[in-house]
C-alpha cells in the first residue's frame, strides 16, 4: 500500500514538473514602432544612437547579453532577443528551447523582425515584403496561412501571429501601404479583430488581445482599435481603447501604453503594480510594454520605466555620494561621483557599470572646479582649485549607457582663504593704522599638522587650515616682538627659515607702533626685534 501511494505521488510530482516546465503563452513582448525600444517578459533592450544594443533586466537565459556589432532594429521575445544588423541579417540570442534563436537557415535581407514569446517572424526587404517565421510552431503560429503572404507589419504574440496585409497606396499617393489585418495560429481573441482595409500603420499584440493604429484619420477621429477575449474587452479592460489620436501603442500582458499626438503618455488596463500610471512629460517618441511594466524613450534618447520591478527590469539609479564637502579658495579639491543602482526600497545594490556620463543640468559649478569622466567610464572625477568664495548650488544629471538617468542637487560652500585682523585671537599683536609691518598675514603659508587634525572636527578642511594659520602667525608675531619664545613646530628648519625670511623682506621703520588686541594699549618694537 505504501509503495503504491509513493508511486502515485511520484507520478503527480513528475506531471506537475512537466506542466511547470511548459512556458505559458500568457507572456508578453512588444517593440516600439521605430524598432529602437523593446521589452520582453522581464527584460528590455534599446538600440542606441551609435547603433549598438544595450539590454537590462532578467538575464538567466542570456537574453540581455547582446552581441558586438552595429544593428538597425531590435525586438525582444519573452526570454530571448532578436535584431537586424546593418546588412539586414537577423541575429538572435537567449532562450532557445524551440529554435527561436536559430537564424542560420534564414537567407536574404530583412527590414523588420518581431520577437514573440517563443517564436519570431520577419519581413523581407522587398517592395512587397514576404513574411518568414521560425521557432515554436505547436499551434501553427510560425506557419503563415499561404506562401507568398506579403505584409507591411507583423506581431508575434502568444500562440498566434497577426500581420497587416499589403493593400492600397497611401491616400494621395506614396508607397504601397497597408490593408486589412490577418492572423494565424490560435484564434482565441481574434474573432473581434477588424478585417476591413483601414490603412493600419502598426500593430502590437499579446496572448489574449491586440491593438492596431492608423496614421491617416480625419481630424477628431479615434485611430486605435483593439480586440481580444471577452474578459479583457469590457469597460476598463486593455482591449477597450480610449478615444483620441495615438502615434503608437505597446501591448503588455493586461495593459496597454501609447503616445498621444502631443507626445504625452497614456496607459489603460490593469494597474495593479503601477504599470498603467506613466510619468508626466510631452517629449516621448517610443513606447513598449512587457509583463506588468512599460518603458518609453524621450526625444533626447533618455529612458524611463514604470511598473513592477522584480528582476531589475525597471531600473532605478542615484548619484553617490549624497553630500560633497566644503572647500577653500586656492586649495585643491577632488572627489569621485558615480551612478549606483537602487532597489525598489532605495537600497544601493551596485554601480551602474561602464558608459556613465555626467552633466550640470541646473545651476553652475564653483568657479575653478570641473567634471572629468573617468577612463573606465564608471563615474566622473570632480576636481580643480576653487577661486571664488561663496555658496554654490547645482544639479548633476548622470546617464548610463542604455539611457537611464539619475539627478541629484548639491550645495558646496567655498570659504575664503583670506583672514582679517578682526578675527585674530586676543593675545595676538595687530599692526595699527599706519604701521610699517605690511602683509605679515601673507608671509606664513597655512600648513596642517597632526595635532591640528586631532583638535578640530573631522572632515573640516577649512577648520584645520585656519587653526594652523593662526597658530603659526601667533608664534611668529610673538617671536618678533619678543613676547615669548616661538613654540616648537613639527615643520622643518628650512620651512621656518623661509617663513621668517618672507617677514624680513618687509621694510620696518626704526620704531613701529603695535596695538595689543588683548589690553588695547599701544606697544613699540624696534628694528633690533627683527634680527
């Protein structure tokens, strides 16, 4: 009996393992209309201005390890990524259980590629582009309905594929453009798909629904149409497109994000993790959606993501350190700044890596200071010699190589190196008006020694300089007027001689009147006191 129960339990475990090993079609992947921003299930990739591909997020299947070389289009699948090089050849990397990254059998040049959850489709570089698909084909999703099917756009999603058939020309003339939509594979959710030739310019789909948009619509007409299974098509559902005009949309698992004609973002559908709450702004040019998160690219190529961050797929960065020390006019200043990645709770988890660049986005650096990129590209060296005293507030903005940015406001106080007589300690002698002892406060160089380091607050460079300065001046003046013997210093005899030699260079009269700052009574010193 025990053996039978154990055998039955083992069969249940084995069946459960098999079922868990089968990926669900309820995963999403979408690519922006220009092919420069794409999101998979939990990773993303961007085509940079230098035609290199940078990726972030989940990397357990190598989907974020982009190959070297230059590319012109990139599209992510669920756990893999495909791109077209400058010659139009498909290159794929990442998860390959169903041959979705095998491209060696693809001949010719291609102008467009769509990464689906477990299969891909591409369009040839012809006047009438032909569709070619590869990867998982359990439900016919990688088998176009008939040979020679010509499409102007294609979206690989779930266990199905949809495309925009080549139809009429653009109204008013132009290249061969778009016709009705066509889908193959699993038909669930496509029953309500529009079939008329509506001149669609792009489409994006997931396992349960899809959306298409038109570029040419009469003023005031809505240009996005969505379709899908009943539970996503009702009020508030992702297949229920809002009114308005959009330049493109990106379909996620159960939410959609689009860019309105004025450059702002608008999302609808499931918002359990903030995936349908996009950031503000009106300079967005590309958008894509993944599994419970979305990303958008701004006109300046910076990126922003929002939604569920469970695998570094919604990066958060900060500039460190948080504070910068004060400085002193004429004293060298230096420090290193870098971008650090943060968890959703704000904890630092590591540096952003290479390719960091920094700029002053608001305010100005203290005069004499500058930013120098580190040779490793992992930060910036903030250095120089300040030459103006004051308080300076500025904002630094850093960008890592994919385009994600971080900003921080800094305030630096630069203290003056010059000290006036009114600040002298009580026991010091101060030259009275008309005295011949000129420039004595500049005759001694401020130096910092170990006892001063222990006497003042840690990190206060200005405190150390001022304390040592007045100690040296007090000692020298006391020696000059014969008040006391000079206090022993850790400086070398050559340094002491150099300081006194500078004092001797100032011509002194036969008799000089000095005012004791402690008693307020005048006192006289003679030239012999200088010898």
